[in-house]
């Protein structure tokens, strides 16, 4: 990785992390409701029956309300589980499913592990991001799990990153291994950026 790009990414991540930590509980609650509404609409428009999503942390735009509602409607959702080798295993989300702290302190489901290829049959990937630029380039949190997943899929479905409205930016630093996303879902809108 280019040293200057790595430094730019680290600085931007730190700034975005700080901004996220300063959001009020009320703002986070509103964001979660907005994300649910936007994702419900996207899933309906795409006719999604099976998808991947992630369990949001307290400072991320919330996905848990959406997951609970989607499960109640019979949508199959795979949730990521980090591995030491940089790949993701998956578990099928369950209503009232138990969670535990994963390898990097992120919430992860507790359940039967499915291999990294389990995600190959989903209709939609919904992934976390620190920011996404208008060309569809995503800035993740620096571990590369989702870039590896997207890059290794034979037939990748649409990929939408969940961010706050202010995190759809003009440009993010990018490296060769970084993978673009189809679009972003924010608390107020869904924006398609690239064709996958």
C-alpha cells in the first residue's frame, strides 16, 4: 500500500470516527429509523429474498431495526463473522439471535458458521463504510474484509454501503485492492453510483 494513501486514509478515518462519536442518542435513533426505511424500500425494489447485512455498532447508522423487520418478513440475512485470515465466515440471522464481541470488538452473531462462499447466493450485499465517494469508491475501516469478499465473488450482486448523509463525499483516497460499491444508503436517501 502506498504510504501517502495509507496516511490519508488513517487521517480521514480518525476524523469520521470522531464525528460519529459526537452524534447524540436522538440523532442516532433518527438515523436508525431512516436506514430501516431506506433499506426496506431498496429490498422491495430489488425483490431481495436473501442478502447479507451487518450488525451496527452504537455509533454507526443503525441496521438492527431493519434486520428485525426483514427477518419478520421472511428475508434470509447472512451476518459476517471475522476470521484471522482476513476472510469472513457467515451466520444466518435469527430473531432474538445472540451476539458476541468479534475479533476487533465488533458485534457478531453467535450461531452455526457458514464458510466465506455462503455469501455467493445472496441478492444484495449491505456493508459498513467510513465514507463513500461519488464514483462509488468506499473507504472502509482498514482491515479489508469486505474488499476481499467483493473482489472474490464470481457474480457479485449489488453492493450498498450504509453511511451517514455527510459521509457521501466527493473523493476518498483509494488503493489498488479497494472495491467500488453500487451505491449508498443513508438515513435520508439511497443513491446508486455505479453499475455492478
